[in-house]
């Protein structure tokens, strides 16, 4: 995927268009990566999904990830809400008027917040994979395990292949934030009541970063239609652990809600 750049509030972000050429005013799949992710770490999933749906897509790396500008640590506990506001500016700049979010983990949370706050009713659908709306014990346990792996293995070097000089921003900005005492009470359920677009809420049954309670809270809290999809033999990454099932579920969801092709 060819990488381009955009300036948003004096911050340089890498982005790419995926799939076929966008036609005027048609919906665009907006890929929002996880807390350790970036464009490259999606691998070929965006292209596969765009091809399966015959739709154009857009992906970018948030500040502190991949080839985008770095950030200063520590992150504020509101970082996901802050990123949802940045997303408004990005979509405005690129003239994306109709978006269908494909959000993974932190990206799923950002998708939910953005769907609630964008006053232009731009989000016409959203798919979340392993999104969080509150903190819980299983989240912290998984994040502590990730820190042990970071400290005792070559994980930093592996992530550096994707993030370069942003590798510490990416890992520590995620891992340290979630382990802070003041983050234990983090909760964004207040936004759910303002989400009216159709949602597909996906999670693996073996996700070690979140429980099914996250999915149930989203389904129960939103104002619009929401579909629950729990995947067997699947951990925190449905698009990598079960790509065919994930793509099929998204395609069916969009067809049912009048957004498919």
C-alpha cells in the first residue's frame, strides 16, 4: 500500500488509501488500529476486506505510531477521546463524508467515541473488534503479561520493525497508561447513548485483554441497532485469528444494513 502524509494540527500522520478508487460521496471503510498498531500491522486485512466488499478504504497511523510524528509521554487518560477528536479533523481534511469504521481494540473504542461526537452524522456504520468501554481485571492482567514479555524478550525489536523510532511511544504509551492508578476508573460508556448508527460488535472468546461484558455493555448502551458476534478459537485479533469468518460477518452485517455492494 502506498503511504502518504497529512498534517493535522501541526502533526504529521502517515495514511494510505486501500482498495479501489473512491467515487464521490460513497462510503469509505476507515481502519482504526489497536494500541500497539499502525498501518503496517494491519497486514493485508484492509485490502482483503475492501476487495470482498468492493469498497474503498482508508487507514492511518495515529501520532506516536508507525511513521507518524512522535508524542510526549505520559499519555493523558483521555487519549482515546482526544484521538476521536483528531479523527474528525482527518475526515474533514480528506473530505470523507460517509464513513464505516473498522476499529480494533483501542481503534474500536475510538470508533465508538467518534460515532458519538461527530455532529455531521458522518458515521453510517461501525465494526468494533475487541473494543473496550471500561477497565477491568482481565485487561490489567493481560497488559501486565505484555510488560513482562517486553522486559524479557525481543518484543521491542520486533515492534521496532513497524514503529521505528516510535517503538517506545507505541508500547509504553499504551502499557504504562493502562497500568496507572487513575486509569482503573476509566470508562467511556457515557458516549454509547449517542450512537445511533448500526454496529457489529465482535470479540474472540479467548481474548485475554477483555471479557464478554465489554460487548454486552456496548450492545445494551447504544441507541441504534447492534449485533453481537463472539468468535470461537479467537483471541484479541479477530481479523488475524479468524480472517475469513471476520470478513464474512462484516459483509453480512453491511448487506443487512443496506451498506453492502
